[in-house]
């Protein structure tokens, strides 16, 4: 089963005693902070849980999937990366 944003808000509210509205504001603030940090090119580490960082993908050549004989240039881009920390890894095993 996949946990949705609503499920996460409900779990946060139940675990912390916050209202659902406060849990929603907390989650929005957290995700906004992660996004701002990554946009600056910085990483965010939560000891034991994991690290959010920026992944740089180099420019490369590729093939057009609809016309495999056509070579296309794929520009450099950035993406978000998450590396699980030791406590999270241990909890899963």
C-alpha cells in the first residue's frame, strides 16, 4: 500500500496531537524548506534518517524513442536525490 499525503497528515496529527490543519502546515513548511535548500544547491541531512541532495546529470546524446535512427541532444539537468541513513536502513531490515 502507498501512503498518500492525506494519510501522512492523518498519521502526523495522530502521533503528535496536532490538528490536521497544523499537521498540513507543518508538512508544507518541511517540503518547502527541503525545496529551497536544494534550489540553493545545498543538501539537507537528518542524522539517522537520510540526506536530500541535488543530483547533476551531464548533457548527453540519446535516441528519439519514436524514431530510433534520429540522434538527439539531451541537455544537462538537475534532480533531487535521497540517500537513506543508518537508522532508516536498519528499520527496514
